[in-house]
């Protein structure tokens, strides 16, 4: 199963697919007699290299260095496009302010929810099963209206996340 498109407009089409995937995953889990796996909570501070595929919402593949610092209430996404040597810095603060800047521009955005807490995936995530992405064996969860999240089975590291409603400008 490939990640569905990232637009709310197609959500009605997508829901039956999602539900089918969910019952499939549930059936698998039931067959194996095991409950679905639980997402690994993030450490309070870490660096991860994460891939994002925004093909369906603006035509981008991005390689993101994610520097997460929950105790200090900040988060840096260092975003690289394959054919651009000028990375985009996305600094997010837990007070809701985000700065997006590269070598030539800067803009400020407000996201009142602040940065994601370490256990952001614990509530409301639906397990969709295992998938191989970029050579990593991953568990895949989705939070409807928000994200598909791929975590490496062996290490619990984030490998990829694709967003439903990604901002086209990023
Ligand atoms: C990115 O997503 C598109 C649309 O779902 C898919 O066709 C393509 O194979 C994906 N590319 C990668 C590298 O994951
Ligand atoms: C949030 O914190 C950052 C970093 O200290 C600061 O630049 C920004 O002005 C703050 N935003 C608000 C709304 O206080």
C-alpha cells in the first residue's frame, strides 16, 4: 500500500481504503494472536533523518534532519530538496511561533499547538501494518487528517512521515 494523497478533498474516497487497510491489519494481528504494536515514544532529545514524500501536495521529496528538544521547547527541521543546495530551516517553538528561513528569505508562522510532545502518537493512532520503505522494515500508523508515520521495527526510529495536508509552500 502506498501512502494516499495529501489532500483533504480526497478524504471521502480515501476513508474506505483506510478502513479496509485497518480491518486487514486487525485481521492479521488477530490471526497472529498478538495485539497491534504500540508506537515508540520519542526520546526527549534526539536527531533523526526522516524522509517526506509530498508528491501529491506540491511535488516534493524531502530529506529532513529533525532535531527535537522537548525540554527546551524547540524543534528544528533542516529540510533538503534533492536538487537544491540551499536548505530550508524550520525552527519551531513550543509557544507556537515558527520561523522558516533559507539564505534569501525568512517568514514567521503561528501554530498555536506548539511542538509535538514525545507521546504525540499514543492517542488516536491507527496501526496499518508493516511496510518496507527505503529498505527499512517499518511499522506504519496513521492519525486521520494529519500524518502517516513510519517507524523502523528494529530500532523504533522514525524513518518517514507524510502529511495529509502539507503546506504547499514548504
Ligand atoms: C511518493 O509518493 C507518490 C504518490 O503516492 C508515489 O507514486 C511515489 O512512488 C513516492 N515516491 C517515493 C520515493 O516514495
Ligand atoms: C516564542 O519564542 C521564540 C524564541 O524565544 C521568540 O522568538 C518568539 O517571539 C516567541 N513567540 C511568542 C508569540 O512569544
